[in-house]
C-alpha cells in the first residue's frame, strides 16, 4: 500500500479520515492499493460513466477498481463546518469497514469477472454517509 498527500489543508478543512486509521486498522494487508489525500480538490465523474447518480451532498471519498486489479482510494477535503467530529466517528466506525469489504470483494473476483472500471463513492449529505456504486468501461 502506498499513501500520498498532495494538498496541504487550511485551518478550516479536514479529511474524512487520516493516514493512521487507514494504515493500522483497515488496509495494512492489501498490496495493490494507492491511497491519496487531496489529489483533486473535489470529485468529478469520469467521462466514461454513462449514468452518474444524482448527488445531493459532497463526495468525501472514492474507491476505484481498475481492469488491472489495482485499487485507488481518494479522499477529498471538506469544510470542518460541514464535517464535524461525529461525522468522522461515523466514517471510521461504519464507512471504512464497508470500504474494506468492497475492496475485498473486488480483489477476490476472478480475472474474467472484471470488465471495466468499478467505483465506490462515499457522499456526505450533512447528516449521514451515503454510498454509490458505479460501473463503466
């Protein structure tokens, strides 16, 4: 697993999680995972995605599984006014385990089952985390 930081946050921003939570608790055994914090300022749908879901909140994390079976996990900055400590706790206790399960399910697929790119999005709507799954070529 490799972790990269690309954006220094100002005092009013945060990420949904941190390096320690990712490394120690969830993804220490996965080899082909690249985790980035702030590679992009905000999430944008891939142009190959034919029917993107309607989002009402802010995407705080996205996970991509590519044809070469590599996993990319991206975390996006969010304002601390919108994302409080209870949101962070919910992310650590509920969302990170669901991301780990999704990653495990993707990596355990046989080669013939991987037809394109699959994404798992985590959206914060101000009250709770919502997940979306996408598939595209």
